[in-house]
């Protein structure tokens, strides 16, 4: 109902859901085959961020699965900290 319902209607009727599901599928497959794990985690971080923002702003009662996904993401991502370290460098040095 309300704004969340309208958002969901647009999400499904525009078929945007197919893009999001495709990203989720590819990222999940990459995790399962243990290839390009940092890329998969980056893709999933964007999806999870959108899930959390949707629930925080429009449907707070359904946030629990998003929070669980966030915790699981951090557990897996913590094993790949070195891959994400360059993202947090204040001044990046270009490769020669």
C-alpha cells in the first residue's frame, strides 16, 4: 500500500526487476563458483543498499531480511578486506 506499493508497481511493470534480478543472479553465481568474489560482493552491496533504503524510507516493517543480508554480506566481505582496501585510499595514485 501507499508509496511502497506504487514503487513496487513501477519496479515490476517497467521490468526494472529483470535487471536487478540479473545482477543478483550473476553475483550469486560468481560467489558460488568462487570467481571474481570482490566484484560479486560489490554488485551485491549495491543491491543490498537499495533494499535497505527502500525499507528505511517506505516499508520499515519488512527490513529484517535486508538486515540479515547485510550481516551475511559483511561476514563474506570481511574475508576479502584486502581487495577493498584500495577503495578507501584518500588520494589514489594512477598506475604508470
